[in-house]
C-alpha cells in the first residue's frame, strides 16, 4: 500500500482527520468500560499513521508496533515503565496461556492483558483499512457512516452523551470526504495538483464546512419531534406494553424491607449521590443473613455496635486491603439516608459537625448520629483501601479450612427447612468439579450467564405461598433482576456449605462532569442494586456479581499461572478407570480436553524455559533478518524456478515483468518519481549493457496499452527476462 499520487502534506492532513474520527470511537468505549489509558491507544494510532506517512517498510513498522503493544500491556498491568526480568517472567506466561483458553473455547476466561492485546490488534487492522480507503480507494464514506451510526447508537442506548461528539464527527468527516473527493477527481482526470492548487480548490470547502457547522451549533435547538424510542423498545422486548401485567409495579431505589421479593419495577432517575472518586466503586449499605423462602431479613441474636468519631480510624481491616494505597471518595448525598453509602475497604470518614458512626457489625451498616440524634449527612469524605485479592491465595482455599476457623458461620449457612431439594442438587452439581472454595464460588457466579437466564425488570413473577423465590427463578422462570440473581447465588452457596450473605447498596453509576467541570460518578435510584459476599478462608469476605450485565467489584491479582486444564479432568479420569475402554470415536468434550492438556504442557514448558525461549526467538529473528537482508541474491533464482513451470503467455510475462521491476528496485536501481517505463528501461540497459530491458518494456507496453497479448514471442521474452534478473543477483 502506498500513497502514490497524494502529496505527503495532504496525506498528513488526511491522516490527522482520520485520527480524529478514530478518537471518537475510542472515547465512549473507554468511558463506558471505565478502562482508562485513552492516551496509550491514541499514541498507537498516531504512531501507525506517522510510520505510514514517512513510508517505513513493514519489517520496521511491525516490530515497532509489537514492542509498543507489549510495553503498553506491561505498563498498564504491572505499572512499570521499563522492562525487567521479573516482569517479563510474570507477563509472558500469562499472555501465552490464553492460547489454550482460546482453543478450548473458554473465551470468558481470557485474562485482561490478553484482551488488551486483542484490542490493539483490532486497532491495528482498523488503521490499515483506513489507510487503504484513503490512499487507494480515495473514499472513506463507509467508515464515516459507520462512525455516525455507532455514536448515534451509543448516545441512544447507553448513558454516554454524544452531543459534542456528533458535532465533531460531522465537521471532521465532511472535511475528510471533501478532500478525498477532490483527490479522486484529480486522479480520474490524470491531473497532478500541486499543494498550492489543492489548497486553492479545497479552501471554499473548508470555510463552508467550518462556518456552517459553527453556525448550526450556535442556533437554538428544537425539541425532539418523536419521543425517546428506548422505553418503547424496552417495553416490546420485556413485555411491558399493552397486555402486560400492569399491576404490582414498584419504583427502583433503596427499600429497607426485603421480606417479599419479586415483581416488576419502573425506572427512577432521581439523584441519590454524586461521588468524586478516581475509579468506579460499588456503594455498600448493608448485608442480610436470613433467607425466608420469600425474601431476606436481618436476624442477630446479640447485635453489637461499634462507635467511631469523625476522622478516626475504623476497625476491622481486611487482609486483602492491607497493602493497597489509600484513596479518597467525596460524596454529596441527595437522599436523606441515616447511614453511610461506602466503598469496599473503608478506613476513615470525615464530615462537618458533631457526628458519631454506629457500626452494626453483623449487618455491615454504619448509622449516622448527629448531635445525639440519628440523622442524615448530605456530604462526607471517605478514605478507603480498595481490596486486592491474590489468585494464588484464592486457589489455595479449601473447604477443610472452615473447620479450623474461629468464625461463627452458622448465620451465613442458614436455609429454610422447606427449601426444595433440587436447589441443593443443582448447587452440588455446579461446584462438584472444583476443589478450592474460590473456584466453587466462581462457578456458581458464572452459572447464570451460561444457562439461558435473562435480565429483565418487568413481568417478574412474585412467588405464591407454596413457592420458593429461588427455586422458582432457577427452574421455572429464569427471568429477573439483581435480587433474583444475588439471592439465588447466596442460597446455592449455602447449599454447598460455603458461607455467604446478601448485600444491598448501589452500583457505581454514570461517569459525568459536575457543574465545576470535575469528573464524578452520578448515582440515581436506577443504580439500586444487590450482590453477594462469600467468605474465603484466610482472606475474608469477598464480593461477587452474578447479575447478568454487571461487571462486579473484585480486583484480582493474577499472580499464578492460569490452570488450562479442563476442570472436569479429574472426574473424567476417574470415570475412565471405572469403565472399560471402547474403540469409539472421542466426543467433542474429550477432544477439547486433549487440546487443553496439550497446551497446558506447552505452557508449563514455556514457564520453565522463558529465557531460553526469548534467546531462541532472538537468534531465529537474527537468522531470518539475515536471510531477508540478502534476498536480492537468492530471490532471482527462486523466481526463475517458479516461473519456468508456468505456461508462456501474457499473464505469466506480465507477472515476470512486475517482479523484475521490484528486483531492480531492491538491487539499487530505483525508478525516479515521474519516470516512464521506457526511460527507466534505457537507464537499466545503460547499466547492464545491451537492450533487453527495452525489448521487455516494449512488449509489456504493447500488451498493457495496445491490447497485444497474443502476438508475442513469449519464449524469447522469458529467456531475456531470466538473463536480466539473474544479473541482479551478482
């Protein structure tokens, strides 16, 4: 791919405009996923366009891009600028281990570093397509339309506001389309425009687009003629239009009474709080421990309270948060809650006035007492240390560890006597394949997303007197919202003898800018949420998120090699011992297991021979580079052998002539810009002697421009071509 016919200065402008369009794709992705590091991706795109602009060869650009991608992953996940032996040993096996995960089809288990690499590869391919559209097709209309559709869709169906983005896209896209159209017209009519002429022609376009866009942006806007279609689509999909239930519909938000769960609810955009915090957090209120088959209650035989003054250190530091850096969250609360909404790892609370915190330890709730009376705070600041969990420690947890703990887990293993037996049977079936407490818990968390469950807010069944809330959801409806998913996970964990409790609070909310232009998270009643905490022996209570569509809270350090083996492998081996072998074709699961075992062995070898592998790859790269560097010597022999077996005709001769031009360029006799083939042939013949290049060029031009593709002495032309291309290998 090259930009022949496009002035480099114009190409630079086109690349800048394309860069701005790509940036509009990245911004909502980064904001909605709360990924961060936008600049890393923008630098990659800018670097790609810059190397294309200067005409860098692929053997230069590809290694540079690969090195940058690896460095970016290293920088993001290991938080270090320079490579070290330790970080390479930690990162390389993690990346390579995903090969087995992909081959096994377990896409949801891909690690975040590898997902980031895949995203960089997507950007790599996208920039290549854009270059093709700009330099070859001279039209980027398809990409422009896709950008408009994408941003419009994101603006309509997500919390992201794209008002300014749409304006920027219209200006950038129209300029890009106009400049490429002028370039395409010049190419069509074989006119070479100087940069001065191009500026003179395109100046009116740039002026009109800029001023019309600015003027349109300043004009008053009419209200939408059509109502927002999103609620209508939701009603059709979720069955809340005409003919739906229409009764028993509540409004979203926090409710202290959870004794009767179920039923539909409507959205409520009422503001609850604005939180100025560096990253998104789940805002916890309380936990409940007693499941009644219809809902939750908080039962504590001897409830104990701890009191804390403002600014004092709070007790009960989790081991998982002891090494994490301190962070601050500044909250402005619009609702009158006589308790705190707090992130995980809370350490200190500061607020104006005479305020005492009463911590109900069993419920995990911090009540606020102001001047001796329970009241609501409208603003406070929280210091917290976000928990970070070690995968190595999580994988080491066992069920036997509960017996050696001094904790009283009975309130968190409680289940109603009338709970249907099939709930426990399902839980045992899900966790039976795993050994560690964490893997058992994770298996239940991921069960809902793999077995046909649907997240919905309307047409949610309320259990009858004889029905159990969890049993009905797991086996009958498979349709519900956070309360259904979280309650079902807690009950199944308890059925599997894993202590668990039900958590209430608010999801992180929407990232916006406040009146002062500062980045805050806006939490409304729509973010009222419930999730799960399970006890990990030796670690403590850990949050889990079973609800489909929610990303969860846990920050896990993948400090061990991923287990690529199929979790069912032990059971499968045991079955093989019990059953006689039959000469039958292995099924799909067995094939997947064999592939996983193969890649597991490969991954173990890589882990134990990382530096040998790196040295080997480096040596192989040097050898490959050496062979490639002297290709001007061996490539002619290969080309001659390749074309000798082909039939002598115009098609073969045309391919031979083009390969000769490339070989002459590699040899060092470069064709100057604007030089015709005939002029170039004279220069070649003066260098080597004779007139073979002129004869070959005349035959090529007769076939290409004169259509004479049959009346040629193909055999003689092939001999002259072989002799001439052989000379370039000397």
